[in-house]
């Protein structure tokens, strides 16, 4: 069957009717549909990755860092590893005691001089059965880290020390990350320091 393409001239001659255009249209639609589906799937994966690697930032004084750390402690079910220069925050200590009581394995690493002269914070941890080790040589080197891992899935780091002055007086920052590669790096560093540290 011939169809008149209309008009005149060589480009408007009669065209043979065929079912091919319908098939082509269907395959083009299928291709477009699969591309749209692929893009939707990619977008969904990117959103999931972004959600899985979420980060949070807090500032002090009184900017929510203490509350975020307490929540991380309360949500932990297996392990909490902490490396901080000094530890005097009563609220954080209380949260750690409760975590230990429910079976969470807690370890704390502090600076040696702070462990010896830092006051009741470190003594309270030890009296409540939380293993505490220290690093550094007084007047020569400091164990100056401030980071903690919770269930090997979340890390909190920044300048924020686990002290009352960090929460209420100092200008500090706390960053909370869930990116597995970063958490793993912090975990490796903690294990290395823990092996070197002394009780």
C-alpha cells in the first residue's frame, strides 16, 4: 500500500506503508522507559549512599554536642571506644556507666598527665569498672586526640573534649560521621594506641 506524503518534489514522493514505525516507536519507548528506570535507580542509590554517610556538626558552648554524645552512648549496643585528652563531664560518665551496665564494652584512652592529675572523672571511670589507659609523656608529649567510636559504625571527632569547660565555656566543634571507611580508619588508630597505652 502506498501513502502520499503530500506536497511536491523529490522528498514528498509516495511512501510504502509498513508496520515498522509502530515497532520502532514501541522499542524507542521501551528504551526510554528503561533509561528512565535506570536513572531512577541510580538516583535512589545516590540518595541511599548519602543517607548512609550522613554527617552532623555541633558547636559549643552549649550547642548540642553534649546531648549528641549522650544519645550516641545510649544508642550503642556493643562497643564504645573513646580517645580524649581529658574527661571530667559527669553527664557523659553517667551515660557510660549505664552503657556498661547493659553489656556494652567501653574503653577510654586519656592523656597520661590528665590520668594522674585530672581529678574525679578518670577515677570515677575506673571505680565503675571501665578500662582506662593513658598515653603521653608529661611535659614532652600529649595524647591530644578527641574522638570516639560507637558500635564501629559511627565516629564523633573534632576539638570537643569530654569536659565541662568544653561544653559550657570553650569554643569547640564536634563532627559526627557514619562513613564506614572513615570509621574504620579511626578504629584502627584507636586499636594501635590502645596497644601502646598503659593502665
